[in-house]
C-alpha cells in the first residue's frame, strides 16, 4: 500500500506533466545550482526565463544558441506525509486503536508539494535586435491531508472512534499547469553615458488545472486522469533591464505582468461510515446515531500575479557571484498557506572553460519554506556544448534536480 500511496501522490503531478507543466518555477541546470539567482547572471540563451534583457548580452563568438532539453523536478515533503499515510492505512486495516490515534495525529495538517517543468530555447543574438524563441511547460502541485474528528456518541469506545475517524480522512490534490510559448526581443542602449540592455517577451500562455480528492484509505492514482480541465489561452509579458559596467551587473525584471486567477473545477467526495458499518466494526448490534456518510466539495483558486525581481552580479571569466531578491510576495493558491518571496544567492567557479563548479542558497522571506542549499557542476568541452546538472536540498525534506544541455554556434 505504501508504494501505491507514493505513486498516487507523485502521479498527481506526473500525469499532469504529460500535457503541460506551472508558474515561476525555473528549469535551468546552471542557475538552479546557483540558488536560482539568474536575473543578472543568466546568459543570452537561458536568460529569457529570468530577464529578457539578458538576451542582448553575449560575446563576439556567439552567433546562435540552442537549449534542448532542460528538465527540472522539486519535491517538498516536510511533514513526512507519505509515511504518515502508510501508517494510517495500516492502522485502519488492522483496526489498531492505539495506532489509529497516533496516525491521525501525525497526518493532521500534512502537505506535500511538487514542482516540475521542461523548457527549450533558440537564441539569435546580434547588435541590432537580439531574439530568443522559447517554450516552457511547468506544473505546481500540492497534496493536503484533511483529518476531521467525528462524534459517535457515548456508546462507542473513544479508542475505536479513532479507527472510525480514518474513514473520514481525505487526501486532496490540486495542481496548476502552464504552457507558454513566446519570443524575447532585446537590445543595447547607452543612456547618459551608461550601458543598458532592455528586453520584452510577449508570450502565449495556456493554463490547465487538476483537482482530485479521495479517502485516505481508498486513494487510487488511476482515478486522477478524469480530473483535468483545460483553462484559458491568454497573452502575457515579461520585461527587464540590465545595467552593466565591467564585471558588474544590476538588473530588474518583471514576469507575468498581466494578472490571472485560475480556478479548478469543483469536485466532490463522499466519505465516512453508515450506522450499519459501525455496528459491523464495533460489534454493537444496536448502535444508531453516527455521523453517517458525508459529501465534501473541493475547489481551489490560483493567483498568477506579476512578480518583480532585482538582481546583482559580479562576473569574470573564471568567477561569478550573484544574488536575486523578489520585491513582492506571491500568494499562489488562495485557500492554502503557500505564499513565497525568495532571496537567492549563488556562485560559480570556471576551470579553464571546461568544468564549472557551482553553489547557492535560497531563503523564503515569507517564511513558508525552510532555507535550501543548492549545488551543481557544468561540463563544456571545447566550449562547443554545455551540460549542466543541479541539486537542491533543505532540512524540511526538499529535494530537487535539474539538467540541461545547450549548444552554441
């Protein structure tokens, strides 16, 4: 059963990713390894996902670049939800009264999250108007355990009531997917003797929603495929600017400038026990007056609002030090406590243009997530193609990996 719970929770996002994948999650093995701080330090190829003004910053040898593919996955299970669900099912199957009490207490309030995505890009930098054609698909999913105590009356032993309460526990999963396609335009300008690049990325966005609820003891991932809903197709924009002088860069970027509220379809779930069920399980053949079957409705709203980020970078041929900070807080799912506002710091050491060692740090200023460490390595033999790998870890059981391959011509 534990394996099926794992498959079910993870498939709530993996199945959705087969169509699209959500929001501001970056998919870049280089920048992910540097804490995600790409607003000032990403290159002309991957910069389109952080700051379109970076598309116009390139070296003389750069005629074109191709990012194919870029893939990322991040899992957060700080409450050990998967293990708690497994213990709950075991207690119910065995009618373990002591185990049921502990399992319910452990599961109450648990949540797990997954972000995943993929991206491609094709960039043509030049001194007139640099362009970057890109496509990105991301998914953001959250699974929540809902435990509610019920009143069975004085004739039911409180220990046995804990077992019955398991029948009323649910797992609710919601996900938002966004597929976007666009082109970034960026150019250089000199203003009052200062060097700037400015950029804009018009893009088409297609949203998808996913909403699934099931009893904790009857969770079946095969039922998830019936809970997709295609959302709207809309136009959106990213903008940015970069000031640079020698090794220094200061940058500002705004992403998803047109706000959207994305609502999942409403789902219903019926859980609980009839009086006949309670008589059978408790052995009390005259029992009546239980809470009965209950139908619960579930619907979620996701806010996709503009996110503004400032970045700074000190960049040389062999060393990069960079930092980003979100200037506003993202609300995301309205019904959930999942706001975030990130501070990101990263560094890169280049060994003779062949191997790059990277590290970084991420802090959620909104306090929703624990601090995370990132690390990664890059390979660029003869500087003809780039393979970048990244990993993320935090003490709240956050794990993530990303990888990308890029080719320059």
